[in-house]
């Protein structure tokens, strides 16, 4: 998850755009962030603490004291946050922020914060273009804050122009870009090819032989490699995973044969090859031209061996660093090490179906990594975190 472990403090002020913040919170939480929300007293006229806290999974504060008499420490919340996002930021809250008018919890928290601050202004047309707003936004920028400009469109008043708060996806993207820009670009200049997902081997025009691979591991690896600055070529069999990253070139294929051809379109130019696809070992010898009718009591389909894509990569290896996966149910380590040798790999990632939460369809995985001389064991983690471990290990090997 791209925001895994990040602590985001959202401050909502009293504008109609506050309703959009539900989507922003949900997005942040989905991406693994911890979200704490505070609101100005007026924001409560637009959204409820209940709806917000249900999504953020934490109590929402509007005042220094809660009804039960507990102190809501603005200092603690401010120092806890990795970033603060003020959205929507009304003309009033913006003005208080830049002039130090500290008369509510939001401003006290803001003034105690040392973290980067994002401001998503939202106001009506004439208020947005008013010289005082412009000046206050300039001042906010001069403090080092990041402004997510208001967008053009129809405003709550019916007027049309700039003033609508930026869409939640735009705000989320800015925050993610900020965290990404702080990541060391350890794979800058490298091209990484990743195979992912299952392959489908056609039986007739409507049926196929496939497997339960979701493609998640490969897609997480692609995102993480890209975050580290690599150019990524992701060759995926049928999978419902999506990727929204300009540095990742996604090629969709169906069968093992197609995956093999696609891999070798790029093979000479890549530095690292990671084969996480669950390629079907066999395919029907012949594909029926018409849908096979269920006339007989039994049906025999002759299968022939598919090409072993990774083994072919291993045979043709010149400079590429090759990583394979082994999904085993018995004699796990022995089988994995055997594949490392047989396929001429530099590293193999073993996941055992005997470990709960590991393997194919889950969002989590538990792996062991082997090279010819090393072995490293990892705990059960999200596939995004497993992708980080795998790439950290690859990088440590490249430095040798
Ligand atoms: O031999 P086995 O299928 O267990 O090997 C698994 C590894 O080989 C995985 O990295 C998988 O992506 C790759 N593989 C392949 N082409 C095949 C079979 C497996 O690239 N036909």
C-alpha cells in the first residue's frame, strides 16, 4: 500500500466542499495511512463527526476538550503527523493560519505542527480571486506550504469559475507524490521486467485452463520498483489488478506463449527480471474452433507442455539479474533451491502454501529468499511490504 504507515492529519473547515473529504479519508485509509481528523466548529454544520470517524477509524475533535472532559492535545496531534492537510480551507481559516489568529483547535494544531502542510482552498468565485485571498495564499506558500489550487467549475452559489476544492483524488495524488519524492531512487536508470498473474490456455472459444493467481504480488512489485525510480515493464496475464503509474508500461497477455513472446521483445534491454507469474504448465494441444458440445460422458483433452519462460530467460542470460518464485507444498526449500540452479537464477522467492496467508489469492504473503549462498526468512506481511523486502534484497545483491 502506497501510504503504508504514514500519519496524515486532516483539518476540515466550514465549507460545502467538506462533503468530499469522506472520499479523501477513505482513499488514504485504503492506501494504508493512519488518519486523524480535526474540524473547526463551523465544519460540523457540513459533516458529522460520526461519518468522519467511521471512515478515519479514530475520534474526531473540534475542541480542546471532549464532552467527557478529556484534553485533546493539539501539540500531540501536530507532532504525531507526517503531513497535515487542510481541506477544505475556507477564506477565514486561510486568513487565520497565515496571520496566527489562534482561536480554535485547528489553528492551534496547525501552529504547533512542524510537518509539511497541504492547503486545498475552497471558496466562491469572487472570494477566491479577492486580493486578500491571493495575498494569503502567497503568504502560505512563502511559509513552505503546498497549495492544491481550487479548480474551475460550477460553484455552490451557481456561479461558474475557479473556487471549487480540488477533487479528493487530486489532493491524494499530491500527498502521495510528496511521500514518493522522499523515497530514495535506488533503482534509477534500471529497467525492471516483471511477469504477473495467471495465464489462460484456450480449450475452445469460451473455455480455458487457468489458475487462481490474482497478480497482486507482481503489481505490488511493479509499483514499488517504479517508486524507486526504475522503468518498469509489467507483463501480466488476465488479472483484475490496476496500475496508475506513468513509469510502468503494462502489457496484457493471455497465454504462456504470448507471455514468452512479449518477454523476449524486451529481454536484451532489461537489467532485472522478476517472474512472479503463475504460468500454466500445460496447454491443450489443439484449440477447438467451435464450442465443444457436451455429447459424451467423458471428454479427453490432450495437453502439451508450455514453454518455461523463466528457464528460457535463464538460458539466454547475459547481464540480467533474474528472480524467480517458487510456490511449494512439500520439500519447499529443496525444491526452491533446485529451481534456482535449474533455471539459472540469481535469487528465488519461496512461498509455501502450508503457511497461512501466503501464496496466490491473499493480500498477504510469507516468504523466504534464497541465493546460491544465502537464505533469509521474513514474517507474514502485506504484499506491498513483501515487494519492498524483495527489492531491498535485489538491491543488496546488485551492490555485491
Ligand atoms: O517450475 P515452477 O513453475 O515451479 O517455477 C516457478 C517460477 O518459474 C516462477 O518464477 C514462474 O513465474 C516461472 N515460470 C515461468 N514459465 C513457466 C513456469 C514457471 O516463467 N512455464
